[in-house]
C-alpha cells in the first residue's frame, strides 16, 4: 500500500483517481474500514461489497486481492 499511496500522491493533481474495493464478506467486512484508517487510505475512493451483489470478482476477473488495474478515461 505505501507504493500505491505514493503513486496516488504523485498523480492525483493530474486527474488520477484510485478506487479500493474491500473483498471481505459478511461480518469480516467491518475490518475493511479499520484497514482504511490504519493504512491511511482515507483520500482514496473506498468501497466494499459485503454481499458480493456487484459481481466485481467476475466482471474484473479478480482471483486474488489485492489487484491493481490501470484504466484510462475509456476504461
């Protein structure tokens, strides 16, 4: 995470946004927000899907986490 945050600090003024999606489910999802705070990720767009309704794992072929994707404005 330190490398990701350094990248974000360097490029955020150029329009770069980072989205972090916690992959924990059910009751374990609560620990995601503790990690956001302890890892100083509060400036990122942070999200979770504790019931996996978005199917992000299938849509983005996420087999393990963390995963890093670099997308331009056209995805």
